[in-house]
């Protein structure tokens, strides 16, 4: 079920770099524009996922208003390059992948295919093996000296996506006390989400950090049991 909150996000390869879609266009025909728009919707191309309320990771920024440069180079959207994309998918809490082109990788589990309408095309659905959770309680803090190094650390060996959080030492000034967490175990569960709010149930046996895998935006506010809390 693509709508399952506990199931993570859905990543779509879209149409821009799809060999199957280019082959479809090359066949010609009077209804290519309408069929192309239909396929874009069916494969949950960027922004059409919002019509169905399905969480997806970042894609091409169509507005050019994003404060950071694109995380993915165009080559990462080529279906044959899925091996290089898998670490990013996990860090974005992606657990399902859609593609008009068949994908071959030991860590992608085929779930089935759907015929979207135009002849000769299939939408392939895969599960990402050992996907990372959208939210968790971190009981171990890893410190990095700057933001860029902190953002890259989850891709390094030894990082535990169920337990770790990466922070900068300078962030200690906005929290009470040192950065260290004292818990040994904890859990978190996403209860509800909308474009403007997420509600998460979390508990731990001592102090820790609630980690949410999502793109940060200035203006985010956090409350714990109704009390304002710092967003790092």
C-alpha cells in the first residue's frame, strides 16, 4: 500500500530519463501529449504525487526557489544507475520505487507490475530492502564540524540509521546541556502528516533526539508534549 505511513516514501524515476518512455514517443501517433501526461500522473512523476497525497523525496525543483543546490545530478535519474542511487534513497526514507523501465539490483525486491494504458508499457514497483525509517529516536550522537560533513556522514560505514544522529558542536548553544544523549533505547511512530504539520509519538528510557528524515525549511517549529523545543 503506497499510502502506508509506516511504509516510507515513494521514489519515481519519472519520464525525463526513461528509455521506455523515449521508445514510446518514437512510435509516434496523434495522442502522444495526452498519453504522456497520463503516464506522468500514473508513475507519480514529480509533484503529481501531491494529487494523491503520497509522500515522495525531493526531485527536480521546478520553481528554482530551493536554498540548496540539487542533491541529485541528472545522471542519478537514469534507471541503469540505480546502484549509485540506493544510499540516497535509504537516507530519504524511500521504501518503494516506481519505474517504467525494469530495474535490476539485489537490494530491490520486485513487487509487481501495472499496465498504465498505452500498449507496450508497464509500471514496475519495487521495495527497497532494509529501508531506513522516516523517524526514529537517536541514542548516539556523532559530531561533525560543519553542516556539509554532517549531511554526508549517514553515507559512511558504521552509521546506524536506527540509532544515530549527526550534529555540529556549535549546535550545543541552542539546547540545554551537552549534545550527548543518555538513552539506551527508544522508538518513534508517525501518527499524522500534512503539508504543514507532522505528529509523532516517541518515547525513550532517557534523554535522546527525535530524528525526522525530511528536507529542513526555515520556520519549522517543534513541540514536545505541548512545550516548545529546539529544531536542530
